[in-house]
C-alpha cells in the first residue's frame, strides 16, 4: 500500500540524514538542513503547506503599491514540486480564501500560479484541491470551481531527466527543463484507491471515454518551446477589454457627478473623455476585484474597432491594442464577479458616475479571515534576564527556534472610489499616506494621513537627501549636547533636536553646517528646475523650502505640491502629458537632519518617475549629497481592514510576509532613571563609529491613531473607538544607516534591526545581489556586536551595584 511505501521512504531518508549529521559532528563541519526533525515530520508533496505558502506570497504582492518597483512589471509565482498537481488542504475555508485572492487580487497573469511537477502526470484530472469532505479525485466526483483551481498552470518534467545521477554537464543543463504542458481534460478519470485493495473502477459513465468505453487513457501532453519559459520569465499583463454587448436595464444607485478641473488645455468634450479614461484605468490598475471593461463608440457610424478574437474562448481578454477605440463616450467597469458595477458617461456638465451593488459582498470579504496557525523557523536571540550576565555570543544568531506564525490571511480592502474619482479630476487633494511628522498639539482622534485607506490606488516612495561628508552628517555632537541638558538621561522617544531648539542652543561644528547648507541650496535649485522647468514664468512655481543655517531651528512641518509632467525638465515630458504626482516634503532643511520627502502618485507613468529619480540622484551626487530610499512597508506597515482586527496587535497591520526584523528584548523591570540611562548608552553606541547611524524619526508617545472612514458606519466607528486603539507610530526612535542599508528601531521593551529590502530591489544579477548582501551582513554583524557589548556592560554594572 502507498502508506507503507511512504513510511519506508521516510525511514530511509532519516537514516541518511542521521548518518550525515554524525559525520558533520565528528569532523566539526556545519550541519545543513533542518535540525531536530524526525521521520514523522516528512509528508507527501500533496500534503505540504502549499496554500499557506501561496497566501504568504499574496500578502507580499498585496503591498506592491508600497516601494513600488519602477523597472519590473508583472507578477508570477513558480513552484517546483515533487507532486503531481493534487493539493490536499486542511479545510475548505483556506481553499475558498486562496481561490478568491487569486481571482480578485492575484498576480496579473492569465495563469497566476505555475506549478512545475518533476514527475509524470496522474491518471485523474489536475489541478485538483481536495479538503476533508470536498470532491475527491478517487471517487470520480466532478470538481467544483474551487477544487478545479483555474488559476493554476501545470507543467511536467520527465522524472528521469532530472537528478544527480547524470554527469555534471547534464545536471547544469537541467536548469532549462524540457517542460511539457498537460492539456485540459473535460472528463475526470478514475483513480484506484490502493488502500481498498481493489483496482476495479466504479460503474459510472464519468470514468469512461466520450464514447462510453471503460478504457483508461493517459492525458495527452503537449511539448512546449521557448514560449513557456518566456511566460515564466516575463509574465504578461492581462487587460480586461470585452466587446460591447447589448446594454441591460440595470438600476444604479449612489450616482454623483464630477467636473474635471485638473487639466484645462483641451476643450471640454475632450477633457471629459480623457478624465473618463483615467478613472476607468485607475480601477483596472488597482484591480481589487476581477474587472472587465465594456466600451461604446463615440459615434454610431464608426467602424467597428474590435477584431473578432482568434484566441480560445477561455481567454477573451486578448485584444489588438491598435484597434481599440480612441474616443469613448461611456464605459462600464464590473468587479466582484459582476456584483459591483460602475457606469461612467460623459455629459454636457461633466462626467456622471453611477454605482450598483447587488450583494453586500464587500462586507463579507472583509470579514472573511483565515488565521495561519503553523510554526516557522526563526532566529532566536537570548533574552536579557534580570540578575544574569549578558552573553555576547548569544548575539551571533547561531541558535534557531520554532515559533508560532502570527498571520491572518484576508482579502484586500477595497478603496473608496468616490474619493479617488474626486482626487483624479482635481476636486480634492491627494491625502498624505505616511504617518510623519509627529505633532504633540494634534488630537489623537484626528487621522492626519488618511491616504492609506485608498490602498493600492496610491503608490508611494520614501526618500531622504543627506550630505556625504562625515562632519556634515554626524548626529553625535548634537546628541551629547541634548543629553547634557537633560542631566544624562533620555526618555524613550524624546526628539533631541526639539530639546536643542527649545533651549536655543547651537552646537559648534565648525564650517560643516555652512558647507552642507550651500550644497543643499544647489540641490534645491536643481530640484525646483526639474519639477517646474517648463512651466510659465508667470506662475512663479517654487517648493518654498526654508534653509536653517544657524543650528537653532530643527522642527519642521509637512508641505506639499503637485508636480505635472508637462512642466518638468525631463526627456520624457511633452506638452500634452496628463501624468502628475504629489510631492510631500519637509518644510525646512536643518543640518545635520536629513531632508525627507515622499512621492505619491495615482496617474503617472513609471517612465517619467524613473527619469525624475535618476535626474535627482545625479543632481545630488554632483553637489556632494546622497539620495537614499527608505522602505515604507517595513517602517510604516498599513493597518489591516477593521474586520481583521483582534487582540493581537501584530496581526492588525498588513506587515510583509518576508524580511522579518531581528528582535532583541531589553531588560525588564528597570526604573525610570535606569531606562533613561540605558537609552543614552544604546543611542550613543549607534551614533558613533563604526556604525554612525542617523536619527530619522522620533515619537515620545503613540501617534497617528487609525480611524477607519471607508465603509464603516457611525455606530461601528464609535464602537471601534471605545474598544480598540491602533496607532501607526509607536513610542521610540527610528534610526537609519547613512547609505540606507538598514533601519533600527528602539522601543521601551525591544530593539529591532531591519535589513532594507530595497537594497536588493535594483540588483539584476547574482553578483550585484551578493555585493549588497555582503554590505548589509557587515553592518548587521557590527550592530549585533556593539549592541551586545553595551548590554553586557550594562548588566555587569547592574550586578555590581546589587539590588
């Protein structure tokens, strides 16, 4: 029986593993693989955590609007497995959630998930997802929509051509697998259940061929050429254009009108048509659900712009781009499998938008949550226990441990399209989406960065400009001056620059401050020319950034401006461009603090943004400055939909599934004075060489309370305010590396070290990745060593002083 064979294979594999472990122990070699694993932990490929891993990847894809890559398009998932296309799940709920996520918010490809099976195809229909009580391929059941998994693309590789028995040259060439794609089978085939001890198929016409015979036929396989590898390497973008059909009589509600005011260069009719295209394009791009786009021609006599599709009926979205109608008078966008629909029409006074919802599916989707109750392997650092000396060797990240994964899978929250439409047409300003700067005078009930509620519709980048010279960049002298004014202690989250400004005390750093100011003024002049170089002189456009050179003014506010590509001095700009983005930036530059700014956009091509960032980077380099990019998804994860919230604050944020921080717990039970002195010791260690970190953000209290305003009624909102409090900014400091290789957070109870994931984003080959990894690893080792030294000295001093 199959169960006995699996048990025997597991036993042999574990014997080989134990033998390898003994050899490595005797010779002092590092042991690869997974320690403390027994034979009972090995399962068949079909019983693996495939759906859980897919949801982790989808969690990562859901954050594509944060730190968006401007060089790479498309998203796809490839799994190399020993299975045959059968996936056994632990429950139906996880299957339904995975199916909905791939259909509504999965990667933008016709087949979102590529499963490469290193074996022969089975005798039953695949792909197939089976859960307890669901349709089973062994019983000849017809698969449901969920169990058939239409979002999986199966390919097979002959098992004999893959493996180490071949010579080295053949093993290397196996990286280019001769894949074979399995043709879809309309009728499921019978699969004998070996545990029953019988091979006789049940008497059912479903198990025979189309002619009614009981002869079992192996599914046909079609060999694939370079087109499949091209599909895996560069996933195609799937537009959702459908041919115009007879209009149905539908009842719309929630109608509102828009008056385009953002662009005035065209006549009114053309402007309305262009704005309508922007609104529809924004819905298609955000893709919070499966969307289709029906169009009507601007004139009845116009020649049909759509060619009859020559592709298969299963792929009706393939279209000829040069045959799409150039002028459209109306459009329909459908989401949630047709349950939600928008109708956009041009009118004499502007643009009319109508919405129709047949079900309350949006609410059900928000409440459809699946908790990930599995264990993951994490690096474990020794805790600082009271009364015990701190061991520096415990900071080497050698020991590992299994911890419970804290994730809650859910569908993404849909944005408020009413507000988004008003932003695009120019009726509203684009709201800020990042929680900075912190302000003591603002009420906690006021959400000053509501832009996060628009989710993937608003793309964001976070940058900082800082001088390259060490003398112009160091924060150590300012920190020492502030600590001296506070009598040697520092409460968690206190802004040292605010302390110096309140006392109007300047730090003597020689000519470094004036040199930094003169270089920044050159960068600022170049930035304004870059943003407004082609604008008219009568407009007198300027960023309005103040420059503080006396060393006594450090506090700043957040300013903003709208940058239109048609007015920019970049090679891709042209007078008829409709692209624009929003720029949020510090109100002043006060060295040695870095100048921080945010780029947010909804309707702007990546080509223009790449030109802008490249020009600004060269401008900073020419004036002895550095343009560095900070990771938004790691610093400021966005809150999860309110239906996902629980008592675990960790899962109330949509944190990245990967790039987890290295956490170090601080000593517990310290007095207020001891806590202040420990903060000073740690910060001083990080600000001085060899680390020379910089202060990025400081928050003396919890700030930016989350206020859900989209899809939440007044009664529900009041209940949330009374029962739950969620803040986007925690009490403490955020420090960064001068080249943005890492970010460090210091809180009251712990320290977290984040590797900047964007360091690897621009690396396009193995050598570049290895170079970036080497730089980050060096900084991380130094940080762990220096932090361990401070904590060891602190614990030694505490033990000597006694209770």
